[in-house]
C-alpha cells in the first residue's frame, strides 16, 4: 500500500500513545512529590494529634490568639465544635485524660469567644 | 561555501513542524514522524500530569510539613513539655516528624526559629527541650562501668 493511501492517522495514534506514556510517567513513575505541605492536608489522625498539641501548648502558655491561629491552619469550618467533639470523643474512647482536659479547656475558651445573642428586656 | 538552508523562522517552528508532520512536505520518514508524534504526546501527557492535574496529596503526615510548620510543631511540643515535663511523650510526638533523631529535629527547628525571628521565650523553650534531650542522649550513650 502506498504511504499516502494509508493516511496520517498513525500520527494521532502516536500522540495518544505518547500522552498515555506521559501520564503514566507523571502519575505513577515520577509523581509530583509534596514535601512542603500545610497542616490542612494532614491525614485525619494527624490532625487530631495536631489539635491535641495545640491544646497542650495552650494550657502551657494560655495564649488563645496563638491557639486560634494554629487551629485555623487546619482549615476547618467550626474550630470550637471540632475541638469540643474531639475532647468528648477522647474521653468516651478512654484516651489520655490530660489531653482530653487540655482540649476541653481550649474548647471552653473558644466557646466563650463566640458572641452570645443579646437578651433585652422589653417593656410590657 | 554552501550555506545550510534556514528551514523555519523560530516563532513559526511549532506550526511548521506540525504541518510537516501532517503533510508529506519533506523527506521525513513515516517512522520518524511517528516517533515525533509520540514525543509530542509524552510532552502533553507530562504537562497534564505534572502541571494541569497533578496527583494531590490530602492524606499527608507531619514529616511532609513545610519547615515553618514543622518548627511551630516543635515549638508546641516544647511548650507542652515545659508544663508536663513528660520527656517520653515529647519524644513520641517528635517521632512523627520523620526519621531524623529527636535532637536533630529540635536543633533544626531552633536554627529556623532563630532565622525567622521567633521570640526569646519561644527559643528558650525549644532550647530547654533540646538540652533535656541531649542529657537523655548522653545518659543512654554513657556505658555502665
């Protein structure tokens, strides 16, 4: 068969084959390595450890601003709720009492910062 | 002296190469064109796999944290140690930061903290942890008579 009669579709085949090889290399053989990650990307169990550490440090220094800044690195919607839940869960599962207490103290301090709705007396 | 012909102007190179690949405008063999097509595909695949849609790691461990986060992690351990004095717990917590020895981890954090301008109080706490780790290390290394 003449070269021209066979058409140029082999080029498309080559490109597709190349893309497959390229993706195989990029995703499997040599994927992008993350070595400079942020705390928000941590696995859940490590996030739990991170929170315990934040709470333990808070108990030591009493710096709520710093504790909040650290908790915000974990990128969670409601940091108070997450810390309070972890404290309860830790106690329920028989974890370290000291760590649960530290989490509880932090949760309490965070909870006091949440603005309470104002109750105003109305004249009858 | 015979001058080599200028095939393509630089800016038109990719377009001209594609035209050359698709049409039989020069003596390039079918096999060579096929190999070039594969190479273009590989480049596109790498671009997609490394830049456009790289694998995202969302389940990372503390040892992959950026150095400033690792330093803060060490500081938190030092702060907690300052209160509870639990060396075993501090060593256990430092272990998640990687294979390096606990002393090495703390020293690395101190070096970064000094460069980054951490407060003296923070530096002191990390130095205290480092000193305590050093004492334990010396005790472990000292052979019994």
